[in-house]
C-alpha cells in the first residue's frame, strides 16, 4: 500500500465551518444525550456498587462519573470560558495518566452524592458557556469542536462503564429491547470483492473528527475480498471445536502465551455446561446465539481464527475502503450508507440494544461494496498497528492519540452497540492492546484476490 497526503484547502485542525447555530444545537443535543446515558449507568446500581472495583481492568463507576465532570470543567469552563477552577484539589485524582485503573479505588475519591453534585454543577455552567461562546476562529471552538469533543469523551466513558456493568457480578440491572433480525430479502453472499485502486482515507472536513482521523490522504489499496458481516459465534465455535485453542500453529507467540498462561478455551464470558455453550451477558446466563457476531475476543483470538480459516484480518485501510469508498462517484462517504447521520434502521448504536444484531441485519446500512454492519454491533479488530496518518498534528493535546502510536496497540474500527453515534463514524479510529477481551470487540476476515 502507498499513501500520500491528499490536496485539501483544510489543515488538520481546520474543518469546514458549518452554520454555528446548527452546530450549537447539535452540541447541546449531544451533551444532553450523553448525560442521560451516564445517569442510566450510574443510577441503576447502589452506592456500594458505584464505589466497588468490579475488575482491576476497570475504574469504580464513581471515578468515571467525577472524571467526566472534571474533564468538562477543564476544557469548557477553564479552557473556553477562562473561569477559575471549582475544585482544583481533585484534578490529580481524576487524571487518567496519573493513576492507573487498578489503583483508583485507593484514592480519596468523591462519594457518589458529591460526584453527582459536582458533575451536575459543572454541566449547568457548561451549558451557559455553550450558549454564550462564539463558534468562531479559535481552533478549540471552531465548528463547536471542543463541545463535540467533550460529548464524545462522556460517551466513551459511558461505553467504559457499560463494560464495567458486564464485568460486575449479580443480577441484571440494565434492560433493552432485542435488536432487529435480517428481514425478507435473500442473505448477502459471504464475502464481496473490493476492487484495487486509490481512495481517500481519513478526513480534513468532519467538524468533530479527532486528531488521529486527520488529515484526509490518498491510499492505494490492492483488490481484496472481505466478509459481508462480522464472524458469528457459530463460525467461531467451529474453530473452538476443531481444537483452535490447543494448536500453537494458529497463534502469534504473544497470543499463544496468553492462551497457555490463562488456560483460555473460548471467548470471555463463555462456558460449557451439559454439552452446550453458554455465556453471561449483563447478569443473564443464556445460550450462545449461533447467528450473532462473536464478542469479547482479543486481537490474538481474531488473528488465530483468521489463520485457521485460511484468511486474515483486513488492514485498517482495507476496512475503511470497504466501508466508505463509493466507486460510482470516486469519493469517500461519512458512513457506509452515505453522508446522513446514523438512524435505528441503519446501525446498532447507542446502547439501544444490549447485544449485537444477528449477522445480515441492517440492510439499509450496507456500503457500496456490499459489506454490512460496518458501523455498530461490534468493534472490529484490524491487522494494523495504531500509527499516525501522514501530516498528523496533535490537537488539542498529545495524550489523546500521539502517546499511543506504535506497534503495541492494534486498531479497531466501526464501533459497537455500546458506542453512541457522536463517537462513531466511517473515519473513527479506536485502539487497544492485542490481549484485551473485555471490550465489545469482534472481527471480520479478508483475503487477497
């Protein structure tokens, strides 16, 4: 693959300026939706559950709640409005880089009632700042960027808190309707061909795109085949039953060490009982659904399955080309279906459901390539390391992306049912360590022409 910056009148922090009042309304709606979801995730459990650490991989829920408020204060009240700090003594407690998750329960954190009060007071003042701030020339507020960034930040922590809910023991406290099934039409073919050629990867014009999505640049991608849907639990079960976790030949060295050290035999939350595979999902034990995308697998497990199947994981560029490139116009869309925002008919997002939809659902969300379910349902591991695009510039702080660049982290694309639309688009990039299993991640496979 070759790459070069695409000619563009816009720099990496210079998106197309839209109607400021429309953007202000969009920012208000995004902030309110995020806070409503935060309330659902924190009000559904008692004070003990809020302060407990349900896994050393995760923070106590009450830490996330106060951290959301603290980041909003830092960026909107202090950064945009120039106001004095409300609680300067707590800044260090809620600095994610200063305190690893495993150590956060030992900190003198705000109690649940105090954390709620603090986050609520910050939000009231932040909405005043949104109403009165011109969305003009300053890079931080241009096109409402910082307000969109804070809405995305809160939704990302809501996804993290939903992971904590999945890890907690005890009865179910969250409910949601079942996702739709594929209806009527004949199922799509198992894979589609994406012809070789150039396409535009990334963006220089999406108003709230984060720094690692920028700038737009040209990529030359050879032709490849890619699955039309994520790999299902039924397909993954065949890998298990064929001895996938017992044969070293399918695994990267680090993955094989992980399998041996932790005696892994299946995805996280699966167990075998009376000859049947069961899983625990948000406090409910149920049979593993064969037609649903597999979930809670690490990059190593995804890579091993792909090798076993005689295939491979798609690269990040292949994934994005399959999702965004429109060969009829030669341009890259915001989403697989077009430039319009996600709707419930197009994608499984926003905790609307508490599981992925069956493979083949959301025909209205398919890309021109013919691939479906590229947005929502499950995060999809790619083969790519998390690296900057040519012309990358950190904004508004290095610690969002730059400090994570390198071969230690693998890229995930597409979002999951736990991701809100404000933090999910065709250019959005997620990343994590290849051993991570608690995240809502699955995968699809590809092969060369």
